[in-house]
C-alpha cells in the first residue's frame, strides 16, 4: 500500500459521490494524498490536433521548405489509413507515404504497457467476422489467427476470449453474461419479443457488417429516421432491465444512449452480427470474440510493421491545396518544429470528416452537409495497474469484461485475462467511459486526478479493496472517439456521396459508415486502396 494512499482515506473522499456514475461533480476534489500516486494523461495529443483551430501561420517561401513528392499520400494512420496503405502495397504501388499526427499509428487501436503488462488505450476486441467482412477475414488469415480446414474456419484458441468472458454485478452479486436476469415473467416475455424483432429484421430487411453490403430500403430509412428509444417505446418494450441493457449496448458501440442513436443503429448492433439471444433461447451461447492484452493494438501494430518505411509519424497536416495536376500539403514536422511541403497526384483523407473539412476549406458541399448531421462522443479510458487480483464477491468468477448494472460507465476489462500464466498476480484493469458531449471541454482542461477519483468511486462500490491494490493509473482521453449514429445520419445522401467523390481526393474513414468499428474502417480502407490503384492505372495508360 502507498504510504498515504489507503482505502479508508479514499472512501472518505468518495463517500459523497454515491459511487454511482460519471454524474459525479466535475469539481470533485481528489484525496489530498492522491497526488502521490504515479500516473497521468497519455495518448492523443490535443495540442497537435488543435493546431487546426488556430489561424494558419504565414506560408514560408516555397524554395525554403523541404519538398517531398509521392504519387499517393494518405493522411491519417488509424485503421482505415493503415488498411489503405496495406492495400496499395499489396497492389504493387510503391510510391506512397502515410502521414500521421501522432508519434504512433493505430488511432484508437493503440496499446500501452504498465509494469511490463500490455493493455489497451482504446478498442480492445474484434468479433469474429461475418460473411460480408471478407477483407477482415483475409487479414486475420494472413496474420495467422485463422486457417481453413475442410471448408471451415478454425481459430487460434490463444486469441479467442478465454472463459469466463463477461459478467454483470446485479442485485448484490456477479451474474454470468451482461443481460440482467429477468426479474419476472413479463420481463422474460419482453426479452423474447425483442429477440423475435431482431430475427425478423435479419430475415426480412437484411443487415450486414460492414453496413453498406446490406440493402438500404424504405424500411431501413424509417428505422433510421427515429431514435432507438422511441422505437422501443412504440413496441411496448419498456421493462427496465431490458432497457438498461439495450442502452448499455448503444453506449458501448456508439458512445451515446438509446435516446440519441437511431433505431436502425440499435437493431443493427444485433442484427448485423450475433442477434439477440436471452437465456433459454436456442442460440443463447455468446458469440466468441478475438482479444489481446493490448487490445486491437495487436492488429494495428501487425498492419503497420511491413509499412514502417512508408509511415511518417509526428506530421500534422495544416492545409491542403488541390491544383490542376498536383495536390500540395502544408505539414508541420513535430519533431523538428518546422514546416514541410508534400505533393502528390492522389490524396486519401483517412481522417474524421471534421478534420478533412478544416484541411480542405470550403468547396465540398457533401462534406459540409454530412458534418451538419454528425456528432462525436468523447471517451475516457483509465488503465489501473494493480499489485494483486481483487477480492472475490458472490457469484460468477472474474471475467474478461466486467460491468455494473445501473451504471452509466461501461465497466472494465482485465488485460491479463488472456494470459496463460497458471497463477494469478498483478494485472491492469482498463475502465471505459463514454461521456456526454457536454463534458468534452472538461475532459480536455481538467487534471487527471479528479477523473481518476470518479473512476475509482465507481468501481470501489463493488471492489472496496481496489484503492489499496492500486500502484499506478494512466488515463487516455479521446475528445472525438466515435461518430454517433444519430437519427437520419446513416441514410444521409451526403455520406453516400463522399464514398464516391470523383477526382484525385478520396475519403476513407469510419465516419462514412455513421459509426466507428474496426470492420467498417478496415473495409473502407481496402476499398479506397482499390479505387486509388485503378485510378493510377488509368492515368498511366493515358500517359502512354
């Protein structure tokens, strides 16, 4: 135990919070001795990202600036940008470079280490890809995670989430799974009705992952035009435990509650993947997922490794100017603290759409229209290094994913759950919070310790020994972690138009899918690489 950081002093400080949710007062003062705990903010640099808020510095004379020329430039090293770079390389296009704002690529699929243990900074799992996620399945096969035997996929057991997979703290004890036990027959009936509604949507409408590989009909548009909460109300699905669970699912995948996301998004969460299967259903077994101690950084690092010579990290793009034959980028080299010029014939903007708008300036009507409908959820990820496992409570044993019923936080994952060590010991718990947009500025400005106090108050309600086991806390803040699929966004003609912009500038980001998951980002990056390769081949034919 730290000399002055003990459970009793923490609980006194947290007592007034109710230890219930991130509704805790933003100005909540941490215990005076919390200052002795090692830790702090890490991850995305707000300073670099906010350079675009300031007026552009006066342009230096062109001859004085270093100039780099490539046939293709990719701006943004998240999953979509890496997938595009990977696709270009596999297509035999060598004359390209990827410019990344941060010092490490991967976007919100990056990893961290604490006490020698790997842990995620953001995205931490990948569901097994369905039949429409062809590119994702191919990637996993090339990385050795799956192989084909007698026409069926055989997954590497080391990377499938080990059992027990998930549990929920409900009515004083842990229960297996995240769907709360139905408290009465009427609740069970509503669970079955929602299961039937998802099954009908799968059969009659069609849903897919990635979503653009399913048809878009008037029925889809009708779902997209209303909130998920309104649709549930209209179906008479109002049982509190079911509604809490569906709300949790929306916040987990979309960063916002069911009142803010569309009914299309709420149903797509289930219908595009594993369906909804309450206890006792024929297919009640949980869908397996792939996960690693460092989360999806396992994938982003594997994708980046063969592209190392093409990746130029620590480059903040300031402005893009499209000329008749070339596209010129003003770029700030963060390491050398000087401006550079880069030129290309084709440009891939694998950035959030609001960043693309600031870089391009006025002139893209579809971009302006899409952004008028779009909003992004801020996220907080708190990695907590523990000396020993936490004491057991009644019910289901410690799992990979651990959630508290009634909480507005998203629970935590145990980074060492995938470890093959026969004896449990030190570990890292990664706690996730999807925050209201109204708290974005607070997340940016505030010291990390008050945020840590809120996280600990939340978890100490079920783990009172947590403060005594805590050795270090490293927090990550994502100001614009994911696009919220608000009503009307998925069916937006503007988003569809941005997928097929004619000319030399291409958009490739999961924002175009209206929400942010690995399958959407990776597939779009691959498709953009194919478009760029075809465009390049046509140019070469014309020149000869």
